[in-house]
C-alpha cells in the first residue's frame, strides 16, 4: 500500500526554513499608530481653533445685531444702522475667513511635514527589513543546501 506524504510536516519544514520576523510588523504597526496620533492631533487642534473662531464670529454678530435692533428716533437712523451692520459684518467675515484660511494652511503644512517624515521612516524601515529578509533567506538557503 502506498503511504501518503504528510503535507503538514512538509509545510512546517518549509516555513521553518524561511522564518518570518514579526518585529517588522510590530514596528510598522507602532509607526502607523504614532502617525495616526499625530494626524489626529493636527485635526483636533484645527477643529478647536475653528470652533473658537466660529464662536467669536457669532458673538460679534449677535452684539452688532443688538446695536442694530435698538429703537431709533428717525427713520434714516434705521437705514444707517442696517448699513453699519452690513459693513461691520463684511469686515468681520473677511477677518474670520482669513483666520480660517490660516488654520487650513497650518493643517496642510503640518500634514505634509508628517507625511514626509513618515515616508522617510517607512523607506528606512523597508530597506532594513529587505536587507534582513535577504540575509535570513540566504542563511536558510545555505542551511538547506548543506543538508
């Protein structure tokens, strides 16, 4: 009777001849988690600053509306109040939009900086991993050839 080959043992031998270093995977996970933490920090900081600007803008607008809504003695004073409100609102809008643009610019610069650093780290890590894997495979191949 023919004896069937034990594929589990053969697979185990093959996997043992080409060991996998999980440290590279762990390092990649840690680097990714660190990058995500930094990117989240950038996003949360931008959201906080945007909320502050929005809050200040709303408070300023409400204060100007309070000034506009007071009773006037002359009909022309109402037109002047509306005109003053519109002018002040346009000025505040321009200031706040510029502030939002500064936040967006800072987020963009910080993100690019983080991604460049991550790319550099990833390149260095990949290079080290490839060199180590090449060394491990060469050693395993030499061992296998010696048997």
